[in-house]
C-alpha cells in the first residue's frame, strides 16, 4: 500500500466474515479502524457502493470508517461507514419487482369490499366501500324495514 504523505499508519486485522484482512489504517475512532481515501481494502464498501453493486448491509455493523476531505470549505471532513462485502446481503428484489408490489398494494386500496369493483379512486379506509355502495347503505340504514313490508303485503 502506498503512503505518499508518509502518514503514521498501523497494521490492523479486520475479519470480514470469511477471511482476516491485514491492512494499514490511520488509527481508531470509536473502536473502528479509520482509513483515508483510497487506503481501504477492496472488500470494504460504503453504503452507496453496496447499493451500486445491488447489495445491502443486511444488518451487519460497520467494520471500519472512511475519512475524506471535501473541496467545499463548509464540509471539512466526512466520515463514512465501511461494510464488508462478504457479510452483505442482496437487495430484496429488483426495482421492477418492488414497483409491481407497490402497484398491487395500491390497486387493493381502490377495490370496494361490497361490490368488489375497482372504482378508480382510493376508497375510504374507515368503510372500505365506494361512494355508491356507501350511499345505498345510508339510504336504508335498517334492512329489516324492507323485509317487514314484504311480509305484510
């Protein structure tokens, strides 16, 4: 590993699930080794790099930290968590699968529980009925009155 600025570095062993990596780090912060830009091992990735590789941390804690400086004067130093590729899990379904699940859930909100039709708008969550079925139910609140008039006739 190249040390162009001759920074003080110390060896650290990182267990990434399957293997133990030995790398040179700048020090420790909150018990995690700190790496500079371009100094971290290739098997440690940030959240955005994991997302680009269609992975997610999967509940694993970060194994190291990445510290880098910005060109912008108001953002002096940024600390990013590094996660192991070995411990990462694949993302849950592709974007098209997630979109299809959301569309199915939204379609279910448009179906009236009384008539069973897709009414084209979200039915109220309090009644789960379309306006037509809800209006018909309000017009005759007691269904026994119709039954009583048929029996009497």
